[in-house]
């Protein structure tokens, strides 16, 4: 079981999602899983997720009809297995030591 489950809901986030995912992939603390929810995107967000996370077995995507941010976060939380849930919006990014600081 991972220490952290990183929760990323997204809806039409093609412009920012790659940078967000890169910030998770480059964490110095590596005991995490990523659970993303595609909340009915009509752009290339899902393809960007698949391309960016193809080499990470600890990342998964859930697709659902557009239900809003809260419902997307709840869907991700139900599928998370980490000890702790940490939330990241699809238009934000973390410094490389974010999870290390939280773990400490």
C-alpha cells in the first residue's frame, strides 16, 4: 500500500495537465500512487494523461460523465489505496519535495 494517493480530477485540462503530471512524476518521495478522474473531458486531456503516465504502473485513470469537481474527487478517493489522500488540481503543480515534506 502506498503512503500517498495523489488525487487529480480533470475536465478539459489539456493546456495544463502535462505540467501537473510532471510535477508528480518528479517527486523526490516515490511511495505514491496517482488516481486521476476524467470528468467528461471533450479535449485531449485523457490522451495526455495516458501519454504522460504510460511508464507508471502506479497511476490509473477513471472516466466518468461530467459530474463536477466534488464527485470526481470522491470517485478517485474510493479507488485510492494510499495511507493518505493528497489533492492536486489539474492546473497546479508541486515542488519536487512536496510529498517528502508531507511524509516528514
